[in-house]
């Protein structure tokens, strides 16, 4: 993504992406004790839990 700064993305957009990714990764590690989860597991319960976590 950093290679696209100034072409497709602004520096602020890239920073917000990294921040969001960090929060999401921290949530998955804390809640599910995993580094990643399948996209099929992203349901209403997951979104609600993430919202509460944030």
C-alpha cells in the first residue's frame, strides 16, 4: 500500500488502513486466540464484538 501513496492513496488513508488493521488483528487475537479467521466467520456477532472492543 505504501507504494501507492501519492498515486492511488493519500498518506493519511494509508495510516488509517494500518491503524484499522492493527485494531482488527488485536481483536481477533484476543477474542479467538488466532492470527486470522476465515471471512465466512465474519458475521453479525463478530461485527458487534469488534464494535464493543473498539
